C-alpha cells in the first residue's frame, strides 16, 4: 500500500480544499421596512413579498 514519505502541511491542505469554504447568503433590503432579508423570500420582519402583505407577523413584545 502506498504511504506518503512525509507529512503534508496544513497550508498545503488548505490550498487543496479552498473551494470548501462557506459563503454568506445574498441579502436584499426589504422595500417596506428596510431590514435585510433573503432574496425571493417573504420578509420575516414585516411579512411583505412583492409589494403586498403575504404573512401576518405577530408582535415581538413578550408578556410576563
């Protein structure tokens, strides 16, 4: 069985796996409330999508 003669360094391993890094999702600005949201998704803050309210959003105030 083939065995490497020397240990591969961590920087060489990192160069080999450079395409495995994580990317941030592309965010848009909601035209209604101006908060960041995922593109082509309903705004979690106000519930609007395509300039109309799609989801009724409950208030975030807590009781108790």
